[in-house]
C-alpha cells in the first residue's frame, strides 16, 4: 500500500516562509484526497515542496513508492509546443528516458489514458489548437500515462464543464482504485470534494490545520475558518452531502 505523510514540513521562497509546521497522518492510496484552502493559503507551494521542487524544514514520508513514481501537475500547463496530443503523451511517457521505440505495453498505456480521459478523438489535433478544457484533460493524461503511484494535481477540474468535471473526477477515482496510488487534488469546489474525495487536508495561512475523512473535516465551522463563509452541510433528496453557502461570515479569515 502506498502512503504519504508530512512531518513538520515547511517551505520558503527565498527568505519568505510560506509553509510551516505542517504534519499529517499517513494519507493512504486507493482513493482521492482533497487539498483545500483559500487563495494563497499555500496549496501549490505544498505540492512543490512534496514534489521536491522547493526545499524546506521537515520530512515528506512516502511509503510503497519511489520519488521517481511521483507526478505533479501544476495549475497552468504550457501547451504551446507544435505537437499533436498523441505525440505529447508519448513525450510525457518517455521523459524518464529509455529511447524512442515504443513497446506494445507503452502503446497500450497511451491508448489507455486517451480512452480513460475521453480525449481519443483529439489524438491528431495540435496542442495550441485545443480549448482550455481539452488542454486540461490532455494534461491529466500526460500526468498519468506513466502510471505514477503518487499524484499531485493542482485544480485539475478548473477549466472543465459540469459533465466533464464529473466524468474526469470519476476517472481519477477509478485510477486511484485500480493502481492504489496516493492522489491529492487541490480543489476549490467543496461539493466536488464531498462527492469524490474520501480524505481532505485543509490548509490555512501556510499550515495544514486538519486532515481526516472529508465530512469530518468540512464542517461549517471549518469552512468558516478556511474561507470566512457561513454555510450549511445538508443531504440532498438522494442522500448526498451538499454545501449550501449562506454568505460571508461576520468575521472573515485572517481578520
Ligand atoms: N514563486 C514564488 N515566489 C515567491 N512567492 C510565491 C511564489 N509562488 C507563490 N508565492 C506566494 O506564496 C503564497 C502561497 O501561494 P500558493 O500559490 O502556494 O497558494 P495557493 O493556495 O495555491 O493559491 P491559489 O488557490 O490562489 O492557487 C502566496 O502568498 C504567493 O504570493
């Protein structure tokens, strides 16, 4: 089983400390984990620290996988190269080296992500011609084509329409279940989080304030602390938990 835990992790840009004293229990693979928090709380910074792109205090413990098995999909991915979608996924597959000849297994891996994320019909399209949502789906396919065991995705659904959000989150859940990968997704839509993510990690002002089962973390009190918003969490007629926004809290975050 793959797991990831933070032990007193910090991170800084130059002299500016952004992240401090952040610890979590082991986050197990096989299901989706959400990373939530307000703008500038430090979500991308935490991802960069886990991915080894930033230095800082503390330790990131990864069990059951190597650092080489980790993939980080940043918020904005450049898609300006004159490549087709298919070529770009091969390029992502071959980034670890190994020559340009593709084995039958590698070809199957490319076809798998094209199908899994609903972009097979875009295979021959040039990257710069894609829409924002199409680019995001391609970026997800590029990230997962090597079948990584630890996956960090920064707002992977931000450019997707309602149907594609649902479809891609379901595909990511299936990927986690099949591979046992630890998958942490930074998400702003808390209803998506409640529907799709088993565990939630909440970040406020550069610190992980709580990690646990999603519905235990996303209480109205925590949502107020994180976002300065008064809300209710209620069950819809089909029993799914939903967050209903009432409005700005009287005292807002950091005030
Ligand atoms: N390269 C950088 N150099 C210096 N400061 C940075 C850099 N990147 C981010 N920051 C600062 O670090 C803080 C946290 O930014 P970060 O991008 O991690 O937030 P976030 O939670 O991902 O926000 P958002 O939800 O808006 O994407 C912000 O104050 C930001 O200005």
